[in-house]
C-alpha cells in the first residue's frame, strides 16, 4: 500500500450558496453530511469539496487575485495531486477524520464570477468531492494521508 501525504492549508465555509467561502481556523465534519454550518453540506456524493493550492496558483499566474475559499471549496490542500486520485480513494485527515473520494471535477454552473473574469476556472476540472466516512474536527495544518492500493 502506497501512502502520499499532503496538508490542509485552509478550511472554508459559507452559510449561503453561490458565494466565495471564508477561511476559518477549524471546523467540524459531520459523518455522511459534510462541513457543519456550510450551505453545501448534505447527504449524497458531494458532501465536501477539495481543491489544491497548486490549482489556485495557476489562476494567480493568470492575473487573478484569488485564494483559498474563492472557488467555494471546503478544504484547500497542498502537496497532493487531487485530480489523480481515483474515486474510492480514502483520505485520512488530521486526528481521525476519514473521507472517501466520490467525484472528480464537476460541471461548472454557468458563468461563475471567476469564469466570467478570465474565461476559465480550475474547480470544474481540478476540484474533487468526497463523502465523510468518519467525522471530527479539521484544522489548518492537519496532515492528509492518501490510502491507495498498489
């Protein structure tokens, strides 16, 4: 079993949909639901969204002033190539939180603010979604361990 490790660089939430999420120092993930207090939390396959800081950096190089939470992701990571993780991959986060990758990318809702500004957005292609298998507290600096077979 191969193990990769990344880091949580930001935890982000918003109480309403269609707005950028605000970074918070820590939050609670609820089993089979999502991030407590977040407008996108709900049962289903897209309970939590993740986007790599490296993807955000691509948009910065295009001249955008963006940062963690601006793509409406719940968890901003560093050190992992999220889009290469197959559906079903298990992510152990911090002290006991367990996520399962459930979807890679998504259909972009027509013309989000970032897409309108530069004609492209990284979240639809490079963001991933996960189900919460085991809830708990998550915070900036938590390690993310990827469990892959092979």
